């Protein structure tokens, strides 16, 4: 069985302001950088060594991945690990959003549906884990994207905190949640 560690990026300036980010970007806060470094230390303490590292191309995820694995380590950017695309809702207050689940709500604003997000995440992580010599993989993504992947694997999902680590097993094309 191969290991997939799916990490939500560290806290950002827009997280603090309760602004819906989606495909918009925002820098990590000092706390966000500390979350990534704490994750790095936790992996080191457990002897976890990644053979491959992937990240959403959005700066907040990429920067989190860089802090976790250190300088000079190759990180492959994967567009399909991006956050939920909310269209024109991006940049608005989270308080203006209806209660979850959002389902198709963002589609009317030029975004993608919940089903599209989940399908995109599952396909991306399945492609990654099916590659040869992918025994211990780090993938850094986003809150709703991680939540939808968790929902796919377990049948239920909650929004992981900034910096949260979800540990999945992968065997014969199937994922299982091992912890978080």
C-alpha cells in the first residue's frame, strides 16, 4: 500500500479576513508559515520521507509545499489540485455564501459545481498515485478541494483546518483514510 499525505495550505491573509479565495491567491500569514514548518517537523519526527511532491500551482499551496519539503526539492505543480473555482464569487465575504453544501451554487457565477471539483480532485490524485515508484507522496491543495476528496473516500467530509494533514492509503486504484 502506498501513502498519500494530502495537506491543506497554511493560513492566508484572506482566510483571516473571511474572504472567499477560490482561484484568487493570497500570501501565507506568519501563522500559515508556522503551520507548514510544524508539519515539516512532524513528518521528520515520524521519519516520513516523500518520494514525490505535488502542489496546486496557486502560491499559497506552493509556498506551503516548499516550506514542508525544504529548498531545492522538486515540486510538480498540478492544475487539477487547485481550489474550487467560484467564478465571480471569488473575493467576496464568506459570510455572504449560503450554508454548505453549495452543490451547483457557484455555476451561476461562472464557477464549477461540487461534482466537478470532486471529480477533478479524484482524477488528479488517482493519476498521481498510479504512477510508478509513488510509495510516499505529498500533495498540497486547498480546503474545499481536500474536503471533497475526503467526502469521496469516506462518504463524509468536513473542511480541514489550515495546515491539516490527511493521510490516505492507496492500493489497486482505491483510497482509504488512514488518519488525520
